[in-house]
C-alpha cells in the first residue's frame, strides 16, 4: 500500500500544480510564483507521505546538500542542451532571430520547476526507487525509462521515435543521476536545467508540447533525425548521444559507489538503504 499511497499523493499534487500553472498562462509573474509554490508543495507532500508509509526519514529529498546538488544538476542540464543546440547551429539548422521575451522566460522558470519536480518525484522517487527494491537496479531503470518515454506519446506533436528518444536519453540519464547519488536533487536540477534551456533560453519545442516565448526567438529547420522535427530537439540524435554518454557516466559512478541493487538481492520488504552522498 505504500506504493499506492505515494503514487496517489504525487499524482494528485502534480495535477493540482499543473492546472494552476496552466491557468496562469499569460501572466508571467503569477505563473512564476504558482510554479515555485507548487514545486515546493510537491516536495513537502512527497516527504510527508514517505515518512508516514515507510516510517523513515525521506532522505532522498533531505535539505542537507540540496542546494549544491540542485545547482550542479541545473548547470549540467543546461550545458548538455546547449551542446545539442551548438551542434545544430554549427550545421545551420538552428538560427536566432533576436530577443523574444524576458518575462516569458521568467514565467517558464515556474512552469519548468513544477514539471521537473513532480515528474522526478513520480518516476524516480516513487516508481524507480520502489520497483528497484523488487527487481534490481538495471531492470527497474529500463522499465521506468520506457514508461517515462511512452508517457510523452500523449503530447500534441508526439512521435514514436520521440518517445523512444526520451526513454533512452532522459529516462536513463535522470534515473542514472538518482542511482548514482541516491538523492532526487541532482535529477530534479538536471531535468529543470535541460527543459529551461530548451524553452526558456533557446526557444525550441519541448517534447512536442509547442514552442513558448522564451529569451531567444529562434527557427529550427533541417533533417528530422538531427533537429527532432515537430517533437523538438529532444528527438535529435545529438540529444540521444549526449544522454547515453551521461547515463553511462552516472551508472559507472553508481557502480563505483556500490549503489547498484542486484536482482537476486532486491529486498522484498523494501528495506534498501538510502546512501547519502
């Protein structure tokens, strides 16, 4: 039942926060404030439900080292997506028309914050963490990555290749970030940094959800395999390449730290220790 209660709690607060941010579209300040408040509420609810259902401190969202881990993740996410854009620009497939909207970018901070927090709490905090205790790290990472990718088929301009690309690059990378550190702060920051750079800075399509007014006005055109087409650069082979390389680095670090849970040792009681890093 702990799985059910945690899942329901995170889904409920995700829905409420998401609807609030969507309702504030067009008002950048309200969107920023509501997004940050919804993200904070989601973290509090997750911490509370984990403590109540597992009777342990919710160390994966603990305050110690949270700021540094989130900051490192945000920087890494922004740098990785900037590398994707750099390759597209060097090939002539991404061009900047000029500045678009500073206030639009600020509003996207709130939108991307609540999206990053709620999705990481759901997919890495609840699903990956609990499934891993049953079937081991590698199978849990594959299963939750596929689920994460397939969930993006619900987006407006979704494609099967886009969903597969998300599963490989983002599902693996974000799951690897959690497994390597046993904290949700690094994957939350990584998720936020990537998405905000994608929309809030470079003004490109995000997972087929449409282009919003970010800092830069831009045009992306060229081969679908490189640009991602209507789904956006997350369906680009550049994104997949950088995501796979980053996943490999995280999983190597997880192995070195002894953070991998073999299938034969997966604890059916759910008592896998959370490692503080």
